[in-house]
C-alpha cells in the first residue's frame, strides 16, 4: 500500500470539477437575455429626416478572401466612399443599406447597414470598410449599390428582438459603433450651375 496519494486521480478530479463548474455557467449565460446595448431594447434603430437624403456618389473596391475553416464561405472586404446629399430643412440621421448584388442578374447576395448623419441642406462624404460574408460556390461578378432607408430599421445586433444573450453583451457593447463611418467630410450643398440657372428663371 502506497503512502502517497494517487496524483493522477487527483488531477482528473480537478478537471471534472472545473468542467462541471464552467460549462453550466456558460450555458446559463447563453440563455439569460438582457437589453440590447445598441438599440436600448427597442429592437430597431430610429431614423429622422432620411426621406430627403439621396446618395449622389458611390465608389468602391472589393477584395475577395476565403474564410479560414469554412468551406465555400467568402468575405467580400469592400472599401466604400459615398457622398450623401440632404436637400431637406432638418438634420438627417439614419441608415444606408449597402447591397452586394450579382452584376448580371441584380440578385441580392448580401447586405450591410451603415449609419450616416447629414446636416440640413448639406452633403457629407463617408468612408467605410464593410465585409459581406456570403456562402456561394461559384462567385459571380458583383456590384455594390446603396439604398437609403427612410424609416426605422431592425437592429442588427439583436435581430429586432431588443435583447441579446448576456455572454454576448460585452461584445455588442464594444462593437455598437462599428457601423458608424470611419471618416466624414461635410460640406454645404450648392446647386449645380444648370440648376441655379433654372431656379433663377
């Protein structure tokens, strides 16, 4: 009979204790829901004044990269430069949906929402980097178009439910501003010369 305890058995006991302590905790935090930090529980992001906003310029470049470990999943990393014009009398704040389309058919492949804020009677230039994650076996030639969202849009972080799992809350909170522009240049809007002549008449 050994005078020393079985160290191997003791190590296994510690592993079992750690496993059965951590796993239930992770499961519990996955099911407990808390208020979404991005939409504050509303389930949607409000827009104001976007009915008078149009996209007057859109330039983009795309690099296609495979997602490591995911068969047939591709990341379309897209640098977007767009100019939005607000011809209204109130400041506008809301979303523009960037749509990745099949160039030949116009079929929507993926979308990403970005936030914009354009003062009344002015235009703002934005620079974004968005990543479209798509599952597609034979990638077609694509194009990116911009659609102004005139009304409220569902919150991407919570899918419109207004709540997120407590274990994902820190990530959502730290990333809640990720859809905002990385750069904004705002200029007062001036009518083109031909429009000025028309208005003078």
